[in-house]
């Protein structure tokens, strides 16, 4: 069976990563160099890449970006030379990547071509085609060289003059990209800044001038964003009307282009989730295209004027029992340790919790809340009850299951607060729905922990893994990754007894600010003998803006300036 240790950590902060959108030259300006700002994409293996992160690396001189497209001979024939360039110059501070903006190529197809042709570069998938559009991409097989120091585009064009349409020289006479790289490394002026780059056409959508705020943008914002971006909501500004949205439009484009918003970090290639709060590529393109067109309003009433979503007092309905934490005071500024408040169990008998919900008294300062049940005489025996982070709406356990709260066990509240700029108070409440009759199944939480690690100071990508075997069958309903400020990515993979492997949620851009529990749209069934492997990576470098101290090696610890390898899996064990 799964071995249960019932404690879980959920956390969310209100700080935001400093991420940037991309603005580059147009096709009409293809001979000129221009400033290239940041963008973020996933590659063909599901890894997260942010341009600005690589440009900030102390050893980085620049980035060479090559436009890839499946099936294009002028791309395929350049792979050996690109691999040679990578081998020759990556150690000298030039990083290499490919960009695929073909609407007809999906990630699995791109991965297959990368394997077939031995491509050693990450291939970034531009699913919205917005990056390619802003770079002015017209064809594949074109290279872009970006100076890390100035972020200037110092060269764009062919790798060399060896290839042309239906023609091929035995050897190149002009080594455009290699020469540009040499000049960039030595600090000299790049002599040839552009060249013709023969390649296959990249079909980009025509600019849609008919997109308006009233007809297209406001409905997306209403369904995806306004729940948080409302007066008194979690968002830092309210999307309350056209004027407000237009005023924040550049910021909206920025956080969309860098995948900072919406705060949903599961790789869309792996699984579907009932609580998915992400945005589709089509919706993202509509929003950014509208902003690029200078935010036309359109005709008609403003759909957001006067619209203010009101959250119900209790998302799961009025609880049968409410447990209130004594009033807490939060100072105007500072970083606060966790507060632990232990209260008596309000029940005089065993009860089975069928649903739980935490209602924060003050959402401006409540960072997260974790409730556990603690044995009255042995506090090392601790049982997970429920947790809260902004965006959660309580937990209703599968029909016929519940979390058992034993008689006499106390309720311990772990409270984490953040400062709002003024003195605040908070009275957080726990709402309980329960039965006094035992349910058929007990809903359990498996905790996967690895204490045995030391993250070297300055490490950009240091990972480990932990695995366990399901000894009897289980149905999994929820998965939650947890690390602290240095967390970079975490994934769950099932290895079935028949040899099949399946990635469950993969979180390639883990963000301590927006941790999520991932609830599969269809519960996951695992037979006895299935092995679950949890893998992660931390970023203990100075490039991680949240890193408390990149000069220190880091080990396991409860505080956020320490680190954790911690994941939870909510499940019901199958009867043998």
C-alpha cells in the first residue's frame, strides 16, 4: 500500500518575478539590428526557457537563435554545422537554441525530428507565433545573434553561404554567423549584420485589425482574469473598465509573453486538469495582438464597467462546524515567521470530514494556511486535514470517502502572513462538513520527501529525485509539488508494471509565488506495482530573483530561506 504521512505544505506569495515581453524588428527592418526584450517558451522536451535569464548569466556573451521547421531540407542540412558551432562556442559564452513557429508542427513531431537528425539544441515551441511575429520571421533556416550585454540584435541571416534553393556549395566561402560570433566574443564590431537566408516559408496569421476590447478582449478577461483582478481581489490592479485595462495593457502583454500569467504552470502536453486556470494560445494571441494594435475599444457598452464578481461567503456552502483562529495582528512591513496556533478539537467523538474549507479573514495578508490534526500525547503523529493558498476554494472529497478526524486530536493551524504596508488584523476560519458514521473509504495523503540533498551555491539547475512503489492499487485525485524560493521545476512520472511510462503533471516553471495542487480531470488509476518517480531541480544562482543567498549551500529546512523536496499525492487505496 502507499505509506501515508499526513502533512502537506501549500504556499503562495504576492511578489512577482521580473519578467519581460519581447519587441523586435519587423520584416521590413530585416537589415537593421534592434533591441530584443525577453520572452519565455517551453522546448520540445517540455523544459522552460526564458531569454533574459540566459542573457544575464555572468559567462554569457550572447545567444544564437535558429528558426527551425519540421521537414524543411534547408533546416535539416544545417544541423551538423549548428551542432559544431554549439560545441565550439558554448564554452565561450554563446548559447544556442532553435525556434519553431510552424502552426503545423506539434511538440511530439518536433521531438521526433530532433531525435532523427541528432539536433543537440533545445527547440522552443512558439505556439502563439507571437515571438516569431515580433522578430519579423518570414522563413526557417535564419539565424539571429543577440548580444547579451546590450540585448541588441547584432546579426540576422544565413549561417553561411553554402546553402541556397536547390543549390549547395562543397564548402562555404562566407561564414556569416561564425564571424559574427567571433566579433561578439572579442568585443569587435560585427561587420556583416545581415544576409539573405534561404529557407521554407513560415506562415504567420494575418494581423487581425478587427479585434476590439468590447467584442473580443473583455470577454476573455471576464472569464479568465477578473476573478482576481477586481477590487479587493488578489490581483494588484482591478480590470474594472476599458480605461483601466488599456492603462495596464503593456504590463498585460509582458506577463503573457513570459508565461507569468495566468498563474498556471502545468505543461499542457501532459494531462488535463479539472482546476486548470490557464489560457489558450488563441486567447493569448488575441490579447497580445489587440495590445499591439493600440487597444481599439470598439462599439457598445463596456462589458467590465460595473462588473464585480462577488465570491460566496463559503464556496462549499454553509459548514456544519466552524473553527475560528483567535485574532492575529500583522505589522505593516517585514518578513514574518510561520505562526502555529493549536486549538481543541470541537468534536467529542471520531468524525469523518467529507469536505473542508479555509476562509481567510484578510486576503491582503494571508499567505497560506495549513491545518493538521495532532495526536494529543505524541505531536509527532500529525495528520493532514486541509490547506489554503489564494485561488483555492476548499476540498470536497470523492463520494464515499472522507478524512478521519480522531477523537481528542487537536487542530494545529500553520499561518503565514505577508505585510500589506499598514497594520492589519486577521481572523481565519476553518469550515468543516462531516459525518459521524464511517465512510467506505478513507481519503489519504501520501507525502514524498527527500531530506538528503545539498544544493551547491551558485548552481543554476541542481536536481534530485525520489520514488516509491504502490504496493496495492490506488486512485489518485490530486498532486501537489512543493519547494521553496529556489524551486525551479518538478514532475511526476508513473512507471507501470508492464513497462509503460506516463508523465503526470509536469511543472517546468515552478513558481513559489503561485503553487498549485493539480487535480486530474479524470482520476488516475494505478495498479499494484506501479512506481511513481518525482523529479525536481533548484536554482541556487544569483539569477534567481527570489534566492535569499546564492553564496550559500542549501539543505532541507522548514523556513523559506531553507529548501524542501516535498510533494503530496491525494489518493484512495483500492481494496485488495
